[in-house]
């Protein structure tokens, strides 16, 4: 698994649409023909940056809401042919790159929605974004376009659903005092309650002055996680999440799991034993259940 922020080269992705793409008609802003990469319609190409949770494009800014289930890594201007928009890039984990699209209207940048682009989006220049994804033996072609200020999605799924081929999650992110970072996956390949067990994931090494370790488990695939218990091993000392003295569904392997599904996450804080230095190990017990075949990603 590799975390990267660079956008890979664009690749053409086959989608379930007949015929050839037509050259889009030039759009106008105040009577002027559209200029490539001009988001605000002033006739000049734009650039965008992201810093401290704020997207900046010239004199315009957009503060990323605190309740987004999204880990921003950068902001770029994307040319759709009929208009230009700002894409807030998520952190890339394998092929799971997502964009949050900002459109300029009414004198400012406005969020129109999120697109899964997988790291290899196709921008044919007709106002659409094409991508493809696959899981559980099926492949889904995705087409996005902005309609009345909202990012609309069309999708077509092909292939035969096979639960045995469903990829595992949730993703694990860790913060030991220097910000969140992706470190891997938990409950890997533990499909269904019959496979429920405990698995281990080595976390980044921490120094002796680290007093707190925070862990997020986030479900980003079309499945539901059943987390029965979670602990961190610090050199042979197993530590439960802070707050377990008052109870909690992920505090003990008691068959009463913490349940979360696509787009949801759970955060846990662990007190690091005094003087510990080295590599902690995250232990999680449970399983995940893929969505039914009728639910497309």
C-alpha cells in the first residue's frame, strides 16, 4: 500500500456509452468564450492551493468543513472542456483517489459533491468525468457531470458478484502527535462472521516522549465492519482504548461489536505506557460483510 499525492497520468477508461464523443460547444462567461483552466470566468487561467484546511484560488477561498469524511491532500484546477472546476484531492491509497469538486458561481467557490476517480480519471472534454472501479468480481463504469449545482453520477455494473473476491477494509490511520497518516488495513480478508478473528497491524514507531496514540478505522468500500474489540500492544502491554472503564462496544471481545459502514469511521485514543519507545501493534477482532450485489459502489 502506498500513500502518494501526485496525480497519475490520465488513462482512457471504457464506459458503457455508444458512439463517439462530440467536441463540446464553447461556453461563455459574460459573453467571452471559455478559456482553458479559467474557473472564475475572468478570462485568465487559474491555479488552486490547499493549506491548513483552506482551498485558495486567487482572491477566493473555501474552508473544508470539519464534518467531511475526507482526507484532503491538495487542490488542482481541472479542465472539463465546457468549464473548469477545482478538485480537492484525497490521499491516495492504492486506487482509491477521490475528488471533491468545487464550482465557481455567485461570486465564490461552492462544493458540488464527491467523485471517485480511482487515480486514472478520463476527462473527454464534454463536461464529464469518467472512471471505473471494481470489487467482488464486478466492474463499475462511473460517469459524473455537474447538473444544477450538484455532481450527478451515472453508473453501470458488469460481471458476476462473488463474495470471496471482495476486498477488505477498513483503512487504518494513526496520529502520534504529528498529524494523521495512513498505515494499512485492518480485518483483512475476514469476510463474514464465520471468519471472525483477531488480526495484527504494525504501526509506525514512536518516541519515548509520546503520551497518546490516536487511531481511526474508516470504512471506504461497500461493506459493513463489525469490530468486536480493538487494542494496541506496547512492548507486550495490551492497552484498551481510553474510556473503556465506562464501557464500550469495542472494548472487549464479547460478541457485541462496534458497527460502521461505507463513509463512516471510528476514532480511538490510547494512553502510551510511560517510557515506551518502538513499534506498537494494533490488534483488531471482528469481520466485515460486503454489501449485497444490488448495491453498486
